[in-house]
């Protein structure tokens, strides 16, 4: 395959940045998108040019590190992670535009790498269970209806890649935050802190500079793990319940 790559290059957060065009040839349709990027970087290195910086780690669609905005879609044209996107999704002669996540809360570090530590701070604000739930055997003895367990597991599949933020025209992190709140709020171990958890995590999300929900559903449509919008509805209920309880105290 012969392709034309239009890639965003930016030296650091303060640099203006811009697109640079790279022609590339000899790409196999069986390659993953990141393998294609590796081929480009090898060519740039041989020429003595600075390779394109991009995030990656497991390359198995699990860690959420890869974060490329490809042809107007987070992770590309398929509802999957960038590392699981293969070049057979493109045609010979295509022009592919590659950008970083665009969000105030995700400042560019270099080229296609962004700082997503805002997600870490949201989790640190309350995305955990700090109460003593006993040993593992005791926790497993607590009966949990299968429907509840399945819904909690579905929420827990969020890998924190940030595609929801990149897809949203307001750069909202509500799908991510709501998934992390939901996975704990539905389980017995998370009940004790459910009110304070919702208040703290939503407050941190707002402090990080993420926008409000647009209600367009772009986040769910682009999420590689199919996290449902019902999580946002659940987070809103949790937050409003916590707010009412605080007012009545």
C-alpha cells in the first residue's frame, strides 16, 4: 500500500505546531496502524529526522495508552483502539490525517502525545473503596445479582483512553467519570462511600477543565469498549442524591 500521512507535529505544549505530510510505501494491509507508524519512524530515523512521538504500551487493546485521532475519529474508522486498528481498514492511495486528542485538559506533550493525568486525578478524588471490606473470601461471599454484576463489569471495562473526551465537541469526561463511579456504586463494597465519591469525582472533573455533556452520544459511539450512556444517567442520580443529602444535613 502507498499512503500519504498528514501528521500533527508539535515540539512541546507552548509550540504552535502544524501538520507535516509524509509519503509512505510498502505498507502491508496486515499491519496494525501502530506498526505502520513504526515503519514511518524507522524511515525518519534513518534520514536523521526526529521520529513522530505517540503513546502506546500493550498493543492489545487493554491499557488505553494509544490515543490517535485518525481521519476525524478517535482511534480511527473502526470502534476499536488504535493498536487494534489494521491497515486493511484503508485503501491504497489514501490520505490519512493523524492528530492528538484535542482538549484543554489534555495538553500536548509532543507531537501526538498528550498528558492525560487529569484522569488520574479524577480517580484519586474518589474512584476507589477505602473502607475495610474484609478478606477476599468474605467479599466473595456477598451475594450480588447477576444483572448487577454484569452491569458493574460493563462499566469497569473502561480503559481510560480518553476517546470519549476527544469525540465530544465540549471535551466532556462524563462518560469516563460516570463509568468509574458506576462500577463501584452498583456493588455492595462501594455503597458506604457512594455519596461522597460522586461529589468528589464530579468536582475534580470540573476542576480539570472538562466541558459539560452535549447529550449527542458521540462518546458512546466512539468508545472502543462500548461504555453506555446509562452510566452518565446513573452518575447524575448519584450526584443529585448526594447534593440533596448534603443540603439536608
